[in-house]
C-alpha cells in the first residue's frame, strides 16, 4: 500500500496510475457536487412550501456549487479542466443517480436524507488520503459540516412526511423506494478492480462493499424508525 503524502509540487513525480486515478476521482466528485443542484433547483426553488424551505434550497445549492468550485480548483491545479460538467445535460452525469430530475418535495427530502448522506461517505474516503491538498479541503473547509446540514434537513423532512400518514406517507415511501436503490448503486460494484487501486494508492479507505454495508447499517434503522419500509436492496440494482 502506498503511504507517501503527496503535495502539489510533487504530483508530477508520482506514478502515472496515481495521477490518472486522482484526476478521475476529482472530475467525478466535481460532477457529483454540481449534479445535485441541476436535479432540483429549477422546480424546487419556486415550489417551496414555505419561505424557509425556499431559503434552504437556495442555500443548499449555493453550498454544493462552492463544493464543486473547490474540487474544480484541485483538478485545475493538476491541469484538468472540469468546467465541462457545468453545461452537461443531466443524462451525461458520471453517476446514474444524477441523470434525472427532482420535481416533488418528497423526492427532494429523500434525496437529502439518502443521497447527500452518500456524499458524506464519498468525502470521508478522502480524509487522511495520500494527496494532501484534497485531504486539506475535506478537513479544513466547511464542506463536511455543510453536507451534514443537507443530510439533517432531508432526514427531518422525510420523517415529517412519514409522520403525516395517509397519502403523504405513501408518497414518501415511494420516494424512499426510488432513491434507496439509486443510493446503493452509487457505491459501485462490490468487486471493483479500480476501487482496489484507489485503496492501494491511498485515495480511498474502504472497499465498495464495506462502504455500502456501513451505509445500509446506518440508514435502515432510520427508515424503520420513521415507520417506513426498508426497500428490497436488490430490486432494480445496476451494480452488485
């Protein structure tokens, strides 16, 4: 396992595989950060049920755009221009979960509850990673705290809809069914050679299987506590 700590000035001396993997993961992370706002801002901002909810949507989008900016700057320092993801249609996003559109508040709530939580998992992979500028961005900036805020809002909103019962609970259950499977797929294939190479070079900490199982162990009790049904973890999956 690669244990060296690499700063920007030393990047050009590293193994070509290390360089390729780091550039790739930064491009994907940048795309995921900007992908969220492109899913929901157009419809959720004007349809917010309250002014406070509208403010939350605007603030969340602004924070995610700033997260994109931070990742884009890291990539740019390595000679990679990721600005193309700003104009990409949703259908071209790297990660399948970002290729659609969010048009209801139930889906917006569950997106924050389940998918932003995976965003936290993704960022956690970079803590103490071998590339120091990336490690510093995750540790020293507001990124992690802001992600936790997005998760908390989504979790609370999902629980609120579930507690209303009736058709509100039915709609939030359908949103959970949809995003739960999308979320599990975001971890990738359980047996992934590329994931193992990320781990070898110290750019990720967990296997895809380990991260997915930790996520399941975290969210399943939360779903059940809300009085909702945990979806079938295999139904509709793209990556096992």
